[in-house]
C-alpha cells in the first residue's frame, strides 16, 4: 500500500490518513469554540496563531488567509495588511488530501466571503510565522464579543489534540 507521508522536524512520519484525522480533530476544536465561545467574533487571529504553531510543529504547510473589504485590504505584505485596524477574519488554510481546507469554517465564512456579492477580498499568505500572527493579534483591535479569557481554554484543547498524536493514541498506529 502506498502512503503519502509528511516529515516533521523530529523526522517522524505522519501518514496521510493520520494527517487528515489530525486536521479534522483540530477543526472540531475550532468549531466547538466558534459555537460555544464566539471565537470568530474577535478570537480568529488568536486561533490562527495557535493553529499555525501546531501545524509548524508537525511540519504541515499552511497559508494564512485574511478576509477584508477591498478598499482596506490592498496590501500584499501580511504585517502591513493586518497592522492597526484588524481585518474581518483571519484563518488558516491547509491541504487535506487533495483539497484546500480552511480549518474552522463551520460557519461557511469562506464561502460567504468568496461568493457573496459584497466587495470582500481574500488574501492568502505563505511563510507567515506563528509569531507574526501573534503580533498581529496583540497589535490590533478585535471584536469585543469574544472573551479573551477563553484563549487559555482554546490553547488547552488544541494541546490535548497535539498530545494525542504525539503519544500515538490517535487510533492509526
């Protein structure tokens, strides 16, 4: 049987099926926090930081995606685009199998921004570090609906998923 594999920094191999399940588990955490803690009402940039940090740890490539009105988002540089005013939404895109996949898109925000008649722009950035995303989170104003005290709960829940895969208790070995 042929397996497509990904190597992380520790030179461990994550099979495609395990990678897909890992992304699905991260997605479930984000979707839960969207529904229960209004994550996408002021916490999307922080969740993008945690996801980027986690994906980098596992050697999984990602793109940082921001959504904003055309007249505000005309910047090709991520740091310049996000600094000062914040943006409508920050997300992480990965490949899940052969498809591009936005983690935590339970609300269909990607489709809304992409296909609505409103003048929104979607910009995708490669090679944006988790630290750059965190700087964007810290140096901007975000919607106050989201309670930032939930950041530690979100971090804990993502760390549980990470621990499951690092320990090999993901049901695929």
